[in-house]
């Protein structure tokens, strides 16, 4: 299996292990397989048996094997077993799926990992892959990432103590919940660096892209990424779409729809990949909060990222994002995988006009029929009402999952609707308190971090300052 950049016009390809450590492509594009492997009914039947009899890690190994051919099979199987098991996650099942009392809607519980968020599903695998590949190459890596809340803590806990890894994680100052801040800033380790940036998540993400775009600096300090721009992240997430589909179906031709809360388009992009592979997905229901750039795009064809000043601070803060990195991967597929057309939109039009419009393209007209996408947005009032109503039924969900439930109900059909859970409600206690009158119970394992000293440095919204900070703490290549 070979991979190409969405912006490559020269036909250059790379192996999985090469792009794993690169993150962003040298030309600024994102990596995708040269072609998606296809699965048929026989493969899906086999995977159903694997999940039921051998468990989630073995299913993950089977899925990943379609995309990774430069890691020996037994090594890859071991990586999956170490990432996905009942010691790392709350149960041996790893991803339980339960039906809501109203019927027809299921929740895929993705938040039973170390940091109580769905990001653990991919980060635990990425941590194992990084450690394996760095040892195989005898080198080190400097992880540079941005987080709106959950990616950072999941990455830091997945990379903590791993040989040859330094982590620099940018957060929007004051924009995360107290629990999210505690989860990251309580870590006291010389290789974990938390930086609070003056701005919003998009500013943090832009800083990462700018620094990553400096090829000489990236090479000198061995920069890599764990954000969803890293293909390994998306690949890990494909597995739970397969697992959830298996758990709510009985036949290999039975369709399922998935409702996904999204800000950076990573989680739902994994669903797009699963659908392209042949998993019977009818609809991918994209749910946003008040920052509805993606909803606008999928309804109208206009992709119009907002400025920091226009990005609202909401009660589902992990989706307070107005520049969705991973949408470039989908648009690449939508435009027939043509890098010239892709560059026109993401380099020329976004760079000059700050937006582009695909509404007049023939491909956009088939966005639901061909690619399964529908969308909608949710407000603070919507999520409060959803959380309150479900709590009265004995089910407690976080605000992001509530957004997805709200939008999912607008697109219910005869097929099962699976909502992907974002995080445990405890991460967003103030909103749960507002909705239910009670704060969610704090799990015992998280009690110590709430009062622990904080380890975080302020960082101006300035790429030169960020480079200087990294250079002062990481030895350059060859030193």
C-alpha cells in the first residue's frame, strides 16, 4: 500500500511508516492511500466472526493490515493488542454499543480510555506505532500538535514515558474546561510541554501548520504530528466504525447510518473512508455546534472558514473550530482525486479569497447520493434540552454527543442510527449541571489531578516564538 499527498502533482508516493512520522506532507497536503482497499460480504462476515470470537484488537489488526504492509504481521498484531485491551480501556469489549430507550438510535461508547474521550481510541494505537517505528529506526521525534480539548490530553497520556518522544501541545488559552485543563496541565514530565496560545483553536492549528511548513526546521528538529492530519489517527478510527456496524446488524448487506459531532472533520472523515471501503453506511450525519462552517459547506457547497473573532465560544468547546483541516481529504475524493483542482481551491482560492464554492460542480450535486453526507447544526439550547431529556431516561451524555443526537433525529430512517460518543460527561461538568441540576460524578481515578500543580507556559500567537521555544528544548538533528 502506497500513499500520496492531496496536493502532489508529480506522482510521488510513500510507505505507511514514512508518512506515520511525517504527519503533514512536504507540499502542505494530507496523505491518503493511492486507492482505498475494498471489502466484500465475505470479508465483512469474517470480520463479524473475528470481533465476536477474538475481540476488538484482532479486528483492528485485520482492518489495519489492508493499509499497512511494511510492518511484519505479528508485530502489527502485537501493537494492536497492546493498544486496545481491557487494561487500557474500561472493558475487554473496548467499544460497547447500547441502544437508547427511544429505540432506533444507538450510542457507540468511545470514551472508556485513559482520558475519557474518543481520542484515546486512536492515540493509544499511535503511541504504540510511534514507539515501534522509532526503535526500528533508532531515532527520535518531536510531536507538535494543537488541541481544542481532548486531543492534547489523549496524545500526552499516550506518549508519556515513551522512549525518544517529546511533545509540544498548543491549547487556546482559557477555552478548555477545568477538567480538560487539569488533565493536560497536571502532567509533570520534562518531555511534555503545554503551551497556552493567545487565541482560539484555529490559531493554534495555524501555528502548527506554519511551523510544519518550514521544511528545514521540521527536519532539523524531527517534527511529527498526532493531530488528525496524521493518517495513522484516521486509520485507527476506521476500526470502530466497523465494530459498531457489526454490533447493530445481523446481515452483511444491512446498512447503518452514523451521526458524528465534528469540528476538524477527522472523526467523520474516518467514516467516509470506511464507506469508501465498502462498509454498508447509508448516511454520515455531520453535526456541528454554532460554529457551523462544515454544515454550511455540506448544505451549500460554500467553504468559508471564519476568523478567530468570528469563532464562537460554546458549551461544546471541542467543536469550536472554523478551519477544518481534514475536509481537504474529502474534497480531494469529491473532485475525482485531482490534485490540480484541489490546489486551486485550497491554495489559490482559500489563500486569495478566504473561501471557495463547489456548488456548481457536478460532483457536489451527488454529495449525499455518492458519499452519503447530510448535515445539521445544534445550539446551546438544543444540547441542554437533549441532555436533560436523556438524563430523565437514565442516560447521561456530554454536550458534543448531545449535538450529534439532536442532528441525528432529523435524519432518522429505517436503518439503525449510531451516534459516536465524544467524551464522558464529567469533562463538561458546568453544562451538565445547567441541564440536570447536578454535577456528574468525578471518577476516583481523576480526583488527584484536579488539585495538582499546573505545568503550562504562555505562548504568543507567533510562529517565530514557537520555533524558539522548541529549539531551546530539543537537540537538533545530528547534535
